[in-house]
C-alpha cells in the first residue's frame, strides 16, 4: 500500500483550489513523503491541520 501511495502522489495533479487540508498520522512516515507531496501540489494552501495521536510510554524502574 505504501509503495502505491508514494508512486501515485508523485504523479498527482495540482490542487489549485485547495485552501484547507486536514491529514492524519498516516501521512507522517519516516520521510514525511505523503505530507511533502500534498504540500508541493497545493500552491494556494492557507491552513494545514495534522491530527497526531500521542503514545504515552510508562517505564517503571525499581532499584534494589
């Protein structure tokens, strides 16, 4: 799926009427590829909303 998405985003059209873009964490890969592609193809973008989930990690350490 990731390979197909990255390939399609490279050839996607320009979103010249897009003013607001809301994306979830799926576009936040290690290289931010999908996010960068959307930004490059949206020349008139005024607002960008990123919905990211926070993961809380609790580590308990006991010293004897």
